[in-house]
C-alpha cells in the first residue's frame, strides 16, 4: 500500500481479554516501530524491528505485551490479559532502514479501550 | 522519553513567531526530527537535522547544535491551522525516541 496501514482502527475489549493489533508497513521498509500514546501524552516507545535483526523490546511495559514481525513485513502486537491502563492509541511507524536518513511514516493508529 | 525535553505548552497569536526548544542526551546521536501531530491524528514529518545549523522549509525552520544537544523548531507567520502538538524525536543508535511534545495554541 501507499502508506502504513493499521487495523483495527478502534477496539473495545473487556478487561482480561487478549487483543491483537496489526500493522502493514510501507512496502520495502525494513524498520518498524510500535509506540503507545495515552491521552494527552507523548509517544512511548514499545518495540523496534530492523530487518532480520533481533527486535529491540526494551520498551515493552510488561510480559503481557509481545510483538512479531513475519517475513520482514506485517507486524502484530499482542496484549494478553488486558488491563484498563492499557487503554491508549497504539501507533505503528515504518522507515526505509538505518542506512537511509529519512523520516518514519506513521499509521493512523489503533485506539484501544479496555472496559 | 530518554531525556528528550521540550516545553509542555506554548501559546501565540496568529501571524506571530514561536520557537519550540528541545534538548536531548547526545550519546549515540544520529539525527533529530520534528513531527507535527493534530489532535486525534497520526504524527506527520516536518523536518530533519543531522548537521549543525538551520534548515528552512517555508514557514518552518529547524536548528541543531550537536555539541549542545539542542534543537529548536521555529514557526513563522502562525496560522490557526498550526495549532497542534510538536514532537521532537531523536534518532539514537538508529532508533527513534520521542519527547512528550509541545502543544501550541494559536489565538486570533
């Protein structure tokens, strides 16, 4: 696609349920980021994928959070046993990679509400 | 995030100039980005600096001093549509880290 695509755009889930958020990066982009943005807050780094390297998971807030990137393209962020504090907008971004000094392009985000 | 500091809020009048400062830790620095984010929307790219100096792009300019760990975004001839959050982001070791953002409110 022409841009970064995220699905679903909105997700309401009950506390304790698992959710999966999907990100389709721009074709050919080797770098992929997940960020979380709570209401009125800045972007909180979650995880970073670069090519075939081991992902940087240093931003994941707990072991309930995990992410995969299959075939170097689509990524899925999974939150297990969701809690109310997980409610936020989850943003995915992709960029061409570390050798290209160009900007990261963001998807429109998934707004997660845990009730 | 990761010691990227910028003011929380700024208010200015339509037609005026506003300067948003950003300071950061210099270790592993590869470049600095500014993004604009309107309420409820995804961030969009504004500017990129990797060398010291001023980069001008229309009404927006961005300055970088690598030795001081300092950047600013200058918005000139402010328009109502410039009301948004402005995010400073540092490419450190090829990973983007964002500041909390500066909310700019433009008043008539």
